[in-house]
C-alpha cells in the first residue's frame, strides 16, 4: 500500500479510502487520534458500530508509541485508518524498532502493562512488522463488529 503522509490532522486525498495522519509523539496525541478516528468512521458506511472498540484499541496503540518508543526527540508517529470490508484496520507507525511485548502478569499496583492484552482481547487480529520505508515499526490491529470475542 502506498500512503502519502500529510501534516498533522490532515487526511490523504478524498479519493483514497484510507486516512493517514502525522501526530507529535506526545500524550495529547491520544485524544487527537481518537477524534480523527471518529471523523473517519463518520464517513464510512456502518463505521459507527466500530467506534467504541476502535477508540480503545487506537488509544492503546498510540499510547504505546508515545510512552514506550525510545526515539530521538522530534520524531512523530503516524496513524493509518482503513475500512476493510466490515472491519477497521488501525496502524500506528513509530521510529522505534523495538517490538511490543504483551505482559501476561502485572501486579495490582502496576499502573501500566495491560494495554496490549486489551488490544489482543478486542481485536480480530493484531501484530507488528518493520516499516517498509524508513526506520521503525508498524503495530496494527483489525477491529471487527464484534471485537475480538
């Protein structure tokens, strides 16, 4: 797939069914990404039924890119949203090559570590792959009408 990146908050061409956004690697990008997802799903027939689960999954993936991607300052993350049949494909690109790892056991006092378990539970499928151009990785998830259950 060839996706041309644009400035933060701007989608690709209206003729392109995908939406691609650059966001700063900052905690405020999480609510921005959710807003962009709602706008995208508003233009997709039947997209509203994917919004709640899609927002949770996207929030976790963007949070991971913001918090755990150890990269030089100024690097941005990218979010790609795509309607695939009756599912939503979410991709989050970051400049870190470190693959995400699910923490199967976290203590009751641990403030984090459950996000990928949530992504796994709510997604039809998810994974990680190197970016075909440039450095870093893509973490993706496929969200269906019934989530991952």
